[in-house]
């Protein structure tokens, strides 16, 4: 079930967290995974974790905000079967605590990054009439999240971009979906918790926003991505898969 043998995948932001978990999951299912990240050390660590278990993975250094670099990588790697746009950055603050530079910085990575890499690899997918593009959005792309003005703005854009891509190109044989995680215990979240006066209390409060009473795990988001990548999900395109522990239900 959900066999990815023979498929070539590119996962951006795969040097840690959700991206690393997706790379590991795809490789375990038989895919040949290109691990893309600006963090060479983290990317190579992901590759080592994959190959240690017999999987196939290679590291490629990539800044998704660099359109020329994305185009060059598409020329170098050739056609993909699976593209996971996971690379993303965050910012904490209301509009009064967010500068135009902050917003631009998030937009370049979270929105333009998805645009750049998808535009680079999509023509070959359409030529082959097959492929699955999975964008990692956020619960912040569906509902508001306090003090996350820039982040929420960009993630709403990712959800909209996913739906528009599906509308324009699914008839060409390529599927486009996004996953909207709630709070997931990633290195980013762990670092954020350390900034609070009482990290343990902050952890409990963050976990309590989700109906299941805990944060998600990167491996759980990877499982959702695995389904969307598989041939069993051929009916699914233009979807926003909520993987938020029920957070959005209570809003």
C-alpha cells in the first residue's frame, strides 16, 4: 500500500523537521529522494538517516527564493514524480510588530519559493501527464492565528495557490494538494518554546489548542504526504488536508 518504488521525489526544506520526516518516509516506501535545503549540514544528516536504512537520497543545496537556482535544478535533475514544497519560515507579531521587510522575507520563501520550484518542474510533469505536487501550508492558511500576521498571510496564499494550480493543470495529469498542519513539535517550535519564561507551561498551552490535547509529530505529517503522493490518491486534487489535531474544528 502506498508504494513509491521507482518514483523520483524532491522535498524542499528537508534538512530538519517535517521535511526530514517526509524524505525518510518517501525513501522507506521506495522513492529516490532529492533532499533540498539551504542547510548543507542538516540536509546531509537527512541523507545519512535515509541511507542508513537502505533508502536512496541525495542532497542538493537550494534556496527556493532564488528563481534562477530553481530553474537550474530542474534542468539538472530532469523530470520528477513527486514534489513537496515544504521549505518555509515564520515570524511572530501583529501588523504593528511586523515590518515590510519581515513580510517580504516570508513572502519570498513561503510563497515565491513554492511558485519558483513548481514553475521550474511542472512543464516536465505535464509533458509526462503525471505527477503529484504537495504544498505544506498550515492551519494558518485556513483560519487566523494570533500574532502571526506575516505567516498567516503567506500560508493563505499557499492554500490559494494550490487550488489555482489544481484548477489550471489537473486535467494535464498532475495533482496538486496541500497539507495544513496545526502545531507540530519541530525544531522551530522547540526553539520558540525556549523563549518563554516557562517553557513547560507554554508547551501545555500550545498543545491545548488542539482537540487531541497534544502537538503533532513530524512523522504524522509525513504520513499524510505519503498518501497524497501515492497512486491511491489519484482522485484527490485541489484539497487542503487538515492535520491539526482538531484545532480548526473549535474555531
